[in-house]
C-alpha cells in the first residue's frame, strides 16, 4: 500500500471510508491489536488441552500458542498492505484456518471466562485499542469496532471473492440460471449474515449465568465463520 493510505492511520478511525475500501486490512489490524492486548492481560493457558473423548469448552483448547499462531497470520496480511510483503494463497489459507479457530472462542473472550489483570493492562507497552473496562468484554469491544464498518462494507461491496464466485457460477448453457443467481447478489446476502453476527456481539449486554457457558445462537457462529472464510479477499480494490 502506498504511504498516502497510511497518512492518518485510518484503521483506527471507523468513519474513514478507506476502511470500507480495504476492509480486510482494517479488520485484521484491529483484531490483531485487540488480541495482543488481551493476551497480555488475561490468564490464558500456555498449551491447548485437547481431549477427544469429550466435548470441550472453547477456552480449554485455546492457548497462548494458538494466539501466537493467529497473530502471525494476521501480521502477514497487515505486512502485505503496509510493507508490500508477499501474501500468498498459502498465507490466505492459513489465515482463514486461524480465523476459524479464533471465531470458535471469540464470544467468550471476556472476564466471565478469563481472569484479567488491571496492573498488566496499565503496564502494557503496546498500543491500547480500548480501556480496561472495555477489555473486560473484549468480544463486545472488538465487535463494536468491526460491526459498523462491516455493515457499511456489506452495502457497497462490488467484488465477491474469487472462491465465492466459483461457488455461485453456472455453465454458459444455462443463461436463465445466471440471471436468477447472480454472484454479487448472493455475496451481499452472505455479508448481511456476517454483519448480523458481529452486531449481535456488539449489542450483547453483560450477563450473569449459573453455569460456565452462555448460549451463542447457531446463526451467530455461522456468520462469524463466514467472516473467517472470506476475510482475506474482502476488499474493493
């Protein structure tokens, strides 16, 4: 990306229209920043504890090792925009895989499931994307950053990802189907599902529960995983 696109650090300003044009970069930059800060202040296990014999809560197999892996994938995308570093199809596939892992646990990245340290937050040397109070509900704070821009992107996106277009393309022998099923129309419907999911997270209030895990609707998970699947190609350039 040319220097002119970084002059105002537009990825911090939700009202800058360049965030819509380069939505994949905007989202990756913010997710990376929020996640790094959360990892610095939250009590997260070092290694995943996988037990194939039982259904596990997301945080039981989400570890610092996983966060490091997700961070590296996000950095590859941000480096591509900031420093013109190569971002290959393999990098895109890895980012997609890592984002799916993150979406599994995103609704639970808050103080109801992790112990957070205010002292570590105050001494955090990286860029703070939100207050400690907001960090206590990281899922909601991040969603309030992503959701409005994603909704705006959903209303003006003109270029479906190549993979999505291949899924919704039809043989030339069936032109009547091409008229009825346009990839662009299907893409905007898919974006609406993504935006609905992030808006659900952004609007969720603090809750008190008897058990350990609150319920997240299936349609929210569906929208979040659609987001993970297509984010590397969600831009208008």
